C-alpha cells in the first residue's frame, strides 16, 4: 500500500531519476562560490564608501621641529579655517608606533610633530590652507590623501565589478548544471514520460512536476552551500578588518551580508525551476 502511494505521488519516478545527492551537491558548490563573490562585492563596496567618506577628507600636517608654541600656532590657524571640520595633534607615542616597522624601536632621528585634521568637504582644494600654514609656521607641510584615496576607491570598485561578473558567471554555470542534470533525469524516465504524454499529460503538467523537484533540490543545495560559506566569509572578514578600520578578531557575525546571502536560496530555486521548465518543455516537444 505504501509503495502504491509513493508511485501515485511520483508517477514519473523523479525521486530516482533526479537524485537527492548529486544535484544538491553541485548546486551547493556553486552557491559557495556565489556567496564568496557576493561577499567580495559587498566588502569592496563598503571599503570604497568608507575610504571616500572618511579617508578622503583626512589631511595630515607635519612639523619638522615640534615645540608647544609652533604646534599651538598651527592648531590655531587650522581651527580658524572654514575648510577644517576638526584638528587635533597626534600623540608622539602613536607616531612612533606608526613608524616602528620602518625605524625600529628607538629611531635615531627626532620624530616630527603631526596634526590630524578633517576637511568639511573632501572635494575642496587644501592648497590655500597649506600656503597660509607654511607662511605662518616655518617648515609646516600639509599632505592631503584625496588622490590616493580616489585611486584606492577606483580599485575597490574594480574588485566589486569583477566579483559581480563572477557572480553572474556562477549563475550561468549553475543553470547549465541544472539543465544537464534535468536532461539526464528525463532520459532515465523517457519511457514513463512518453506513456503519460500519450495518455494526455501536457507539456506544462510534466514540466511543472519536474521543475518543482529540481527547484527543491537546488534550494536545498543552496542552503547547504551558504551554510558552508559562512565560516570562510567570517575568516576573510577578520583578515580584511585592518583595511576597514577595525581590529583583528573583532568582526561580528552581524557584519556579514546575511540578507544577500539568504537571497541565494530563493535565487537557486528560481534558477532551478526556470531552467527545468525550459529544458522539459523543449525535451517533451521532441517526443514522437
């Protein structure tokens, strides 16, 4: 009795023709690659936005011979300027820590005084402010980072574009894998499908049964691939934390693009369902 019920629910024998192991495994591999590409695009976009909104407006002033009087004079000029949003001296210990990889623990040369400031608008030209500062404080040099930040942001956007192209490529490969698996399953059940078609089953009815099975298997594979990708993405996020201004081992799970990653599951279902619909309809049309 149970065997008859199973046959009645699956008259085409799709559970045997479309294995619950092979297709989900292939889709899981594709979903893993898609998750990595999606996270790469998300991270590159975040870095570009952070660099442009923060670092592009950051400017440093160096005083070769730092002393309290010259430092205060430079701070007064900077804080009075309408171009400057904030200006603060950098502690000598922090300057030494930044230069330690190049100069060692005890540098022979005296370290310059450094003032860190942020412009109100990153698009403004700081050249007039630099000229005024150099005239008032001998040896003071103002260095803007806008050019380098713009280049880094362009690089980040290029990485984002490559990641999105890789995501599209993975989607195309996944559709091809689903099509091949569907054709193999149809070939295995050719006789049963032919009999049902001769008895009056339409292409839409046959395609609907196969597409539901394929879509379910693709969604299951995408869920497994996304779950496998999460630990790898967390490790990569920790490696990228210094570039985003964070500390090592301080990236929480919430920092991952969970909304985009979870969308991979319905996207895989849609790719599987749509590809199976097209494949089955074309295949059934060729039946005698």
